[in-house]
C-alpha cells in the first residue's frame, strides 16, 4: 500500500479512538445525579468541556490530514487540465496515451500511435501529461 494511505488510515484510527474515549468518558456520570463537570471528573469521567476539546481536535486532524490535501490535489489537477496545449503527450484516466492535436473548450482531441486515430474526450478525462504520459515505443514492441 501507499505510505500516504497507510498514514491516513492510522490518523483516522487515532481520531476514532479519541472520539470513543471522549464519548465514553462523558457518559460516565456521578451516581448522585448532579451532573456537573467537577463531580464527573472526580467520578472518573470526562466533563463536557473536555469532550468539546476532543471533538475540536478530531475535526482539526481530519481537516489537515484528509480534507486539505485532497483540495490541493484537486486544484493541482484542475491547473494541469487548464494548461493543456497542442503537442502535449497525455494519458487518460482509462489508460489511453496520445498527443493532443486540438483543444476546444472543455474537450480535447488527441492522436494515438502511428495509425493516427483521433479521439475526442472531455478535459476531466486526462490523468497526466508530459513525461508520465509519453507514448510507448511501438517499434520496440514488434
């Protein structure tokens, strides 16, 4: 597995553990039914304020380790797709490789291989450009 995925899974596991700890601690109430924070803490449970702090920390961890990186990745992909130009080598999300011959609005047309087949697709279907998308050497395969 990818190290980033493993790290994110570990972070989510820690957050879930913290959440469960906070909820379990808050549910422990004193036997006399007063329910104030001081008596809950004295009885071994966590107070409402502690639970709120835990929840804020969990939300912050989710934001900085899951939501923010995903937004950055989407922005980077959008910039790459907006900068497509004629002559760029591209790979589609379906795995087709070719060279762009026309860019018009939200669509591009690219040629594949020596047979010069032209395919028109939406820009969102491009997965990578440049060296990552170089065409394989057809003559080497023969």
